[in-house]
C-alpha cells in the first residue's frame, strides 16, 4: 500500500504545470527554521512526515516518541500570502522508569494548527528575503501527543544568498506555549541559524543550530540542538527528505530522526 501511495504522489508531481514550466516549489522541510517563500495563488503545497522518532534519555527515565503522518497543507491565497493547516494523525509516546522498570504508553492524534504566512521582501535573482508567519494551535489531541490547551506564536525568517549554491538563514520565534500541565501558557522563544548548500540542482544539504528558551512553570529549560538534513527532488513538484538532530545539553532530547517529503499540486 505504501509503494502504491508514493507511486501516485510521484506521478502527480511529474505532471507538468499548465500555466508555467517552473512552478514555485519551496518546501519548508527539512529545515528546523522557517521560510519566507509562499505558495502561488490557486496551488496547494502538501508536506508530510512518514516517520518522526525522538529519544530523551535522562537519569531516571527514558522517553521515546514516534509520530507518523504529521501533515501540513499550504494553500496560496494571494501573490505573497498563504494559509496553512497542520495535523498530527498519529503519535506514540513510551516512557520507562529506570528505577522501577514501569512502562507508560500513550497513543493518539495530535493537535490541529492554523497559520498565515506573508512574504515581505525578496525577488527571484535578489539575495535577501524575509517574511512573517503567525499561528495558533487548537487542542484536539491527547497529551502528551497533543499539548492539552491552545498555543500561539509568531515566526520571522530571513535568508541571504551568498552565492548561487550557498545561503545563510536565521529564524526568530516567540510563542505563548502550552504549559506541560495542560493548563495555561508561558513564554518560549528561539533562534535558529543555518546554512544551505545546493549540491546539485536536485539535491540540497542543510546544517543548523537551534537555541530555545522554554519558561514552563514546571521548570525553565534551555534547549540546544544541532541538525543536519538532505533533500532530493526527483521532479519539479516532488521532494523526499531526511533530517537528523542531536541534543547538545542535558535539557535537550538526545536524538531525533525525521523522514518525509513534499508535493505541489
């Protein structure tokens, strides 16, 4: 069934555009940061994770989280504007107490998110681009797969192309993040810096460093994360990608691996 599903996606992605030969295809994934690029009016940009696994190994417990079918639809509604709808179709959380050996497991769906992205500046052939994105998350999932209460935030991504192949980018984000208790919100903010290198016209490599401050009432933490990823585009409308991330301090989950892709209709 999976082979058939991806075969259909690949054939759909290979269908030539009626209006133009070079569609604006700019997936946000596999980058940790944001993007100022928006989907063209009348087109739908679909991004998906086939598998998202994260492990957090601490002195007293080990937590493994698996997410499958993390879905995002991006719909162009204006020359520089798109709306987004996201949903996590399935999540599995497994926690093992290292002292007692007790295992707790939770399966469920995640929350639904709504976002609006606006491309502020930047044109094809120009080195600098910037945008802004606002989002809100509705608590439709079960904790810990879902947050348990609504959250909201804003993202400002900027990028500068050093050469035709090499670009640097930075994403600033501030959130009214859901408390771990599932009631109320707190301030969380982050900065993500990255490098993108086009190995070929079809393959791009990414290297990123993320710093996040999370002021949850249950305990304030600073998360430091390094990530490497690769994206391959077999057609002008289809992408397959893979990301690996590693925690650089004790408050950050140890490892995370995400596979998935994107398609433009």
